C-alpha cells in the first residue's frame, strides 16, 4: 500500500508540472532577440549569459557535477539557445561561458552584481533564477554546506529578501525529505516506463527522455506559478531516484 501511495504522489506531481507548463507567460521570447548580436562578448554581458556563468559556479560548488546535474545543465543550454536566431551557435557560446566560469572561483560577487544590474530590479526573474539554482543544488538528493553558502551569497548579492530566501530554501528541503522514501524496484521500473526485460541502455534512454521532459526550464518558468520549480524538482528527483535504484539492482 505504501508503494502505491508513493506512486500516486509522483503521478500527481507529474500532473501539476504538466499543468504549470500550460500557464506560462513567457518573458523571454525569440522576438526580443531577433536583432541580438550573437557573439561571446555580447552574450557574456547579457542577463542570460550572466545566469549561465553563475549556474556554472553553483554546479561546481560541491566539487563535482554528477550525471543528473550534467543532464539538467545540458537541457538548460537547449532551453536558452532556442530563443536566439541561431540556436546551435548560441548553445556553443553558452557552453564556452559555462566551462570558462566553472573554473573561476574568485569572481562570484562581480558576476552576481552584473546580473543584478542587468535584471534592473525584476524580482520575478531573480526569484526564478534563484529557484533554478536551488533545484540544481538539491536535485542530486543532498545540499552540501558549500552549496548552501553559495545560494545564500547569491541571494544577498541579488538583493533577495532574507525571509523570501528562507521560505524558498525550506520548500526545497521539504521536497528532499519527501523523496527519500525508497519505493520498490517494480515501482522504479514503472516510473521510468520500463520493465526488468529492458536493457540498461534502454533504461538510460528512457531516464534521459523523462529528465528532458520534466526538468525545470528557466525560460518557461518566467511567469509560471510559484510552485513550478518545487514540483519540477520533486518530479526529477523521483525519476533520478528510480534510475539510481535500478542501476544498483542491476550492478
């Protein structure tokens, strides 16, 4: 009975995530960027380029980028690049910014201040970006001390109210606690739409497809309701937990 309840909870979260996608009022859209000069220098100075630069620092905060984090970051490149006239070139430049900033530990404050100025006090964009970083920090199942300190620093540098930051952080912590309950191996296969007869390659493809489908999308998140990032995190954590459980069982 417990496993059935867990499965129904996950199904409900899935429904809410899909419903959230239908309510998006996009703030970033292609028309805005049709005359954008797509060079690395221009992109680095834009709010989306600065967001990617800071995402690189959050991803590296715990000293490693695991498989799920890498998958989410790859999806982030796809999401952002689609709004530019030349998505493939934009993706190449975004990856270059990410790789460069990932290795620079000293300029967090500078980049955050540049982003704050670029956002021009837009609280909704700021909260959505902070929510994405929280998702990235929590999605592997644990929040390290370094990750939490970085999130706190970013929140202060972006002038996010402390009460608001704590509320967001507690929401993500509650998601983590709720997804620690382990379901049966059969439930894990069912969540990925797989069975014991499927190969590991087939299971991995299904896992990656689900992560692409339900990952938190920073572009579509603009204008979505407040629970979007929390629910997307919960869904992706459940997908990842099922995948890891199957991998361990097969190994």
